C-alpha cells in the first residue's frame, strides 16, 4: 500500500530543501525556483509575497506548487501529489496558471469540477531556451540604442503592457485599477531593457527571473509601427548577452501557439524548444 501524501504551505525557513529539490530540473522549474527563493523577501507595494505549497510522502518532497502571485506547478510533480495540492487552489477567485501542459490539464480538471470556473484565456505555448554556444546574436539597427529602462520610460512601458494584453485577448486591468497597474509596471522597470530609435522606444523586454540557473524573459513587446525592422532581435540579443555575461547557463522564454513571427525570430537567434506549456487565466 502506498504511503499517504500530505500537502502543506511552505514556511520561509524550509526553503533550502525545496530549492534543492527544484534545482534537479532547474530549467523546467526556473520560475518556481525564483518564487520559492523570494518567499522571505519584503515585496514591493505592487507585488504579492509568494505562497508555496509542498507535497510530501514520508517526509520526502514529491511535488511543489506556487499558489500566488500566480499558479506554477513543479515540472515533475507526481499525479497523486497534484491530487493533494489541487484543493489548496480552491479558494482562489481570479487566477492565472502557467506550467507544463499535463500538470495544468489535471489542475484545471479539478478546478472546473469543484467550482464553475470560466477560462478567460486558455492557450498553449512552447518554451524555448538558448545557450551561449548556440546563440546567433543580432546587432542593433543603425541609429538604434539598446539601454536599461528608466523612470522616464514609464508611460511607454504602461502602453506596451496594455497593448500586449490586448493583443493576447486578455482583460486590461488598467480599467479596474489604473494606479495599481502603473505601480506594477513601475516595479518592473529595473528589470526592463528597451531599444530606442529616433528618440522613441521601439521595443521592451523584461528579465523577470535572473538566477544562477538561468534567466527568464517575459513581457517582450515591439511597437507595431516598428516591427520587422530588427529591434526585437537586437533587444532580445542584448538581454541574452547580459545574462551570459552574468554567468547564466541559459536564457528562456515562451511563444504562444500561432505566433509564427515570434517563433521565427527566436529560432533565428538560436533558441530551441524544450517544453509545452498551457496558460489559463480564469475567474
């Protein structure tokens, strides 16, 4: 008879054991590693303190999940461990889950059975990774400047964040809480890099996770009027160069199914697919 599995919320003092467990699949668990590591940190006013749950069998970890700020599942979570972790998601109202497709499939089945959940967004994505020895970096177009974002770029970054959500057919939280949305974008400015051309921002990308195990890029957006001019390739290349200069073994990002232009861009830079993801925004 299999021994029972117990699931409980993780205390910050227990982080080391969980980080070691997740590090065995660091590439697949990069975001979850970052959330666990940040549990004891003081969050910015615009960010939630990560809440992590751990499933154990006879004291041994068999699954890890982040409940907030978004739902993220351990890449090798056992199915029986997920059954014990899933009820911890029941109190969530509006939520976002993004993880390996099989785990999200199982979690969504549980959530949709327990309560009437509506999927505002439900999409598949491909996770890509780039290692330094396979990189084919692109130079900035003539006259363009790649630089760190600053406070003077806030309005441009707010615009890009809203337009990115609109293009993904996601609700625009700016209407419900404009001040809160601006604070959230402002909290991310130190992680943003932009490409400027003709004194206007043409591209923005965020290095949201910067760990020794790898960097994760998110929020990549090119202004429509500037597309197919090399700004996205230059900006992404600059972020990757920075990651490798800091010793990261790889850089990763994800591409939504159907976005053939993004797929071609990243594959042209040397990115290789390594996982299938499912993202669900629900209420």
